[in-house]
C-alpha cells in the first residue's frame, strides 16, 4: 500500500510547474514557454499583460538586463489542478531579492492561469526567522 497521497494527475501537475521553473524561468528561455503554458493563459500579475506573448517579452527583457537572475524554489505544493511554489528570486548574485509565492492552475497538461504575491527582502528584520 502506497503512502503517497498525490494522484497521478497531481504528480504530473507538480512536475510540469517545476520543469517550467527549470526550463523557462531559470533558463530565461522565452522560446520554451509554449511547452508549458497554454496559448490562452490567464495572467493575474498586475505588471504583465495577458497571454503568453507579454510573458515571453518579459523573459527576454530579464535575460538581457539581469542574465544572472535565479528563481530558487524552496517548497512546492499541489492540490488537484493547482500548484503553489514558494521561492527566492535574485536578479544578481548579491541581490537580497524577493520572497515569492506563485499559484498556477493546470488544464489539459499546461499552465492555464497564474497568480502571484511577492515581498522585497529587507537588509534587516526585527524577526529572526528567514522568509524561507
């Protein structure tokens, strides 16, 4: 008897999102977007336009301006057709960066919808706990 609580669909959804982080976001490969994200992708980030073309444009801009940027995944969760990823974005090696949580909805094997929240990381904090 397996103790793994995730369904095969949930495992596939999580793998899709984590592979997208590796092959699209960390690689900053705008051409790889179509392998992971639906053409009618619904974007809720208020800084990026709807659909895949604005996302591709953003990736090309980031690759040009900050080619050392990384998206360091700290934890991920899956629940049915939703995947949540908590990660650390750094634009260059010594950047404090942001703590980010992305929520993705998967449909027909592709990322169909995206929400995110992010927090700038301060140089000091009254709290001794890491945001990660």
